[in-house]
């Protein structure tokens, strides 16, 4: 484990320049460049806002601002898009980089680190765009904003642990790559992003704690909309799960490394 | 620091697990054994000493690529060890990690970073890389506008910009146009002269002869031969023929004069005598003068009825480069329906316009333009003769050209 970290440190220039390269490539060929990175999640927000708020006219309990639903949506999507991007990219990480893995010797841990870095930058851009829209809508987030960084850290750890484990398995069983996006769709709808957690019927409420994303997403919503601190007990539990998952993924990654190249 | 490589009892097997779940389970439960093992490399041992240049040759599927991957460490050996010392640079493929949307300069940063160099090192090497690639303005253009040759130029420049202690090369010497090929070959040669140890995996037997001090022949995942270039390369050629002709035998011995004789063939036709004659006197000679009229005379004895007989010659210089060669298939003088017991005499008169030095003649008795279909007899370096320069002005090289200087002198301005 320690060797991995040393390797990553030796390759820090490469990791940083790769993150820069990824961003740069997005800018070079398309006119709107980086805007596309934030337009996609924002379009999602617009769709949900329009369909659910205007067409179905959902009401939010305890919020006076008439744009509250849009803010609520954006807070959830901010957390979800970070999670989704990391999981999706880790899933095909080793397959996409198969040729480099076969022909070059470098610390392989650099690859997930690059993904994490570039996804975090994307997410930060989305965050600033959301703040801007908040301003336009007349909503000023409060001091609870300081809880966002620890939320992001837990979110990244969870996504990385899950994505890395799935990415390793995907090298050997390509079905994984097909199933995961489907499962993620279910996860999206089983997480209170477009609806309130209170809407879930009483008899299913007990199952909610099984979804580790819920404390994270509600944490985002608390910080950005309600100006509350996160639910520490729930978040602590998820942090534990994420750490465990991450450790498992790294062990899996180490065990699989020798055989991985032979399968690519 | 000197670059050395020690490979001991190296082996690699690809495992069949039956199901992928068994494989995953085996990472956590070591008692779960694979269903099947397929060895692509076994019991390979050799060393490359400091400053040594070693070539690895072998047919497709001999295990060369696997060996390279094991040595560079991209895959791990099933058994045995690889020990490396010094800074190692492995170039298994050029242009790894290049992005077509980035400029040559940006890709250089990226690619060199992937090789583990720091920002500062890359910046220091950048002018040299740019100069060596010689693609001018294009260096700051997106790589998708490059021709493939230009991409390879940048790729080779980056890959060899930093002098290693041990350089591992896989078939990357023939990139770009012939000008750049010369230039890149020259860079590798300079590395070698500077004491960099080199391991070269290639199909180009010419490169092996020029660059390597030693050659290792791999066959079916094993080291078949490890020795001097001419010895191993000739053996390899004979081996290629053997694949096609099951009953063929290969024998090799080094003659007193240092030339290596390699003999292979199925024996339906055999070389009875091969002589170099002076045309004027008709006497056999072993030393020819530059410009002398000589004749190669070969008598072939026939030991079975054969439908077609072709004789091929190769004349090589001391380094093993082929100076001249052809066969009677190319000259449309194929002998058909040759009967058992016949003796076929081939006479080849020519003017000896070779440069001073030692040359060898390798005859091949075959049935078509290659020795792969029927190799009756192929003898590398069967006969050796020397060429001396007595009458001509001093010149160097393996060829005498009938060339004379014409010199004129003028005062500037008074044309």
C-alpha cells in the first residue's frame, strides 16, 4: 500500500499534467469547451424542474422561496454527478488504458487518481455555476457551505472504492460494464435527488439506510439549501463504509494486477 | 551506474480458470488452483552485461513479446526472476499516450511524464527533442495534422531523449523515412558506444548483425541458441527452412578462418565442389585481385529425381552483410526434370569488382525463388576468398566503382 503512494508521488507531475490535458482537450475541439461539462447536469436540473415543479407542481415543506425545488435539485445533482462520473470512468478505466498498461511500466494507481482529479475539477466548475444560478434566483447559501468539502471527500471515497472494485472486475467479466449503468439508474431513483426523503412510504423507510448515498446527498441538500450541518451519524457510517470499500478495492486491485494485463 | 540484466529460470503461464469467479476467488483463497496452464515461456535464463548489445530473434509466437513484457515488468512472471540494474528505458511501442488534439510539445510533456520524468527534466530535454525530431513549425501544431512519419519522429525523439543505462527496444528502429531511420539508428549506435547496454528485439537480421555483440534465439518459449550474431542468425535461417521441410537436418561448425559454416537441407541435391577459378589460367584461387576475371564453378550431385533445380548464391562480407546474391530462378535458368545420378555444373563468370577484404560464398540448391519450399542443400559460408587491391588506386568499401575525379581550377571572378 505504501509502495503505491510512493509511486504516485514520483508520478505527481504526470498525474497533474494528465488532469490538465484532459481539461485542455475538452476546451480545444468544441466551441463551448468546458461549458459542456456543466451544461449536461444543468440540463438535467431544468428537465426535472420543469416536469416536476411546473407540470406536477410539487410542493416543498418548510421552504418559502419559490425556486426552492430548483435549488434542491441542483444540490442533489451536484453530489450525484461527482459520484456518477467517478464510478463510470473507473468502470472502464483499465480497459480504456489497456494498451498503455501493456506497454509501459508506471504506477497504475496513477490512473484512478487522474480520474479523481479531473472529476473533482469538473465538479468544482459545476459548483461555481450552481452558486451563480443561486445568486440569480436570490438564494444565498449560509455558513453550512463549509460542510461541503468533507461531504465531497466522503463522496469521492465511496465512488472511488465502488468504481475501482467494479473496474477491476470488469477487466475479467465484461458483463459488469453492462450491468453497472443499469444499476446506477436504479440507484439514482432510489436516492432522494428529485424527490424528498419524506415522500418514501413508511413501510420502506427502514430500507433507506442501506443506500449509502442518502446521507451524502441529503448532506449536500442540507448544506446548500437548508443551511444545516450534515447528519453526522449517518455520514460517519457512510464514511466507514466508504473506507472499507476503498480498502477492499485496493486489495482487489493489488491481487488482480498481475493477471490484469494478461486479460487486456 | 551500469545497466545490467539478469534473467533466471524465467517462465510465464497463462492460466485458464474455467470460470472468472474461480479466478477472483483464487486471489483471496490461494488453495484454488487453475484448471489449465499454458506455458508461453519456460526456463529462460540469460544475462546482459554492462555495455553489451544483445539481440533477441525468433519467429512469431516464440515468446519474444512475453519476454519483453516480463523484463519491463508490465506483466509478472509465473516463475523465475528478472533482475535489472541502472536506469532502464523500455521502448515497446512508439507514441504511447499521444493525444491527437494536443501539439507535439504538449504530447512530449505528457509522454515523457508517462515515462516517469519530472517537469524540470523534460523542460531541460525539450530543445534537444524538438531539434532531433526536425519537424519545424509542426512541433507546435496539433498532432492530428501530422503525417504518421512525423508522429513517429516525435515519438522516437521523446523515447530516446534521456540516456538510460539499459535500453530495451522492440522493433522500433525502422520508423519514418530512410533519413530518419539512419538518424535514429545512429542514435542507438551512439548509445551503445557510450556504454549503454542494449536489448534489441527484432525481425531485422541486418540490424542484429550490425548492432549486436550477441544474439539469443528464442523458439517455442525457450532459449534455443545464445551466441555470436553470425552463428545464431545463420542457425535461425536454417531453422526457418526446417519448419517447411520436416526431414531436414541442420549442422553448424566454425571453420579455422573464423567463418561459420551452417549446413541444412534434405539432401536430394548436394554441392559436390565449389571453386573460385581464375578465368585466364583456369586455376583455382583463394585470393582474387580487384578487377580480375574470375569464375565460380559449382558441381551439384543429384541423389533423387527432382522436378526443378535452382541454384542461389550469396556473397557476404566479413560483417555478414550480403554484398550480392541472386539465383537461377530470377535469371530464368531453372533446370527441370533432373534425374538421380546426374551432375549439374553451374558456371558463373564475373569481374571481381569487390573491394579489398574477405568474402564468403553461400550456395543454396532449392526448387524455387526461396528456400522455404524445398531446401535440398543450403550451406552458409561454404567457401571463403580474399580480395586484394594490386593495380588500382587505394579505395575503401566493398565495391570497386570505375570512377575518376575530374578537377578544374578557376580564379574567382574570371569565369
